[in-house]
C-alpha cells in the first residue's frame, strides 16, 4: 500500500480521535463560516481531519482505502495526493461559497476529499462495479457517480439533513477537473463517460445561476 495513503489515513484517525475527546481542539479546527470569514482560513483544511464519530471516520477511511489504489495505480502516489488535496480544498471553497452568509454553519470530515478520489477513480475505471449496503447486485461505477451527485443536488436544495452535500459536490468537481487535467486523453478516448459524469455538474451550476438552490 502507498505510504502516502497510509499517512493520510493515520493522521486523519489520530486527529479525529483527538477531537473526540477534546472539544476545545474540535471547535478550534472545525469548518465554521463565521471564523473562516474572520480570517481563520486554516479551518478549511483542518476540518477534513476531524470527524463526528467513529462511524463517520470509518466510512470515509474505508472508502478512501478502496478507491485510492485505483488512482495510485493509474497515476502515482504524488498524483493521488494532488487529487486528494485539491478535492479537499475544492470541497471547502464550494461549501464556503454556498454558505457564505450562514455564519453559524459548521462542518467536519474528509468527505469532500474522499469524494474527489472516488470520482477520479470512476473516471479512470468507469466500468468497475460497486456493491452497496450488501445488495448482491453490482452497480456500474459511473451510474453510482452520477446518482450520487444528483442526490447531492437534491440535498443542497432541500437542506433537510446534516450531511455536507456541498463539500461532496465540490470535492467531486475537484477530482473530475484534476483527473482530466492530468489525463486529457480521456476526453477523446472516453468522451461519452467524461460527458456523462459532467452532466450533474452542469445541472448544479444551471440551478445555481437560476437561483433555484
């Protein structure tokens, strides 16, 4: 396994457990719009290393563990790190943009970065199959990616849960853009898949432009 992947998982687990038992530490480094707009921009990065509970942490790290090797195998560990970090930042910027006037908005978790890696893996291997929630029916990765972002659009619009849908979406966009930038041949070699995975992103921006979100 890549040392870079192991390091990210290790530092995220250590930091998350520190946050579980130290509320002042947790509050100091979580994503908080009011604090970020007051100048504490470091929170846009540190919040990705904090999690709400063990289940939240386990799900994110397990997803990363399964999909990061696809990205590393196609590129290398440095490229994976660039995609992870870029998706993390994209998720935070996207969240800041959508919630910029909600000074009380808080969020934590590596979901944006992990979703970026997931989306990159789907772009690189769109025909791989996923098994979800023990359903014994394989789901094509590209269908999962499209469905996941369409669900995130619904979540952004509905605002009826505590899931950071904006971070997921921003992370996916980051993973999509960076992956294509690193492997532009996909645009000609796998045009249909690149276009299909772009559709939810276009829908989001159209709805945003129309003031529907």
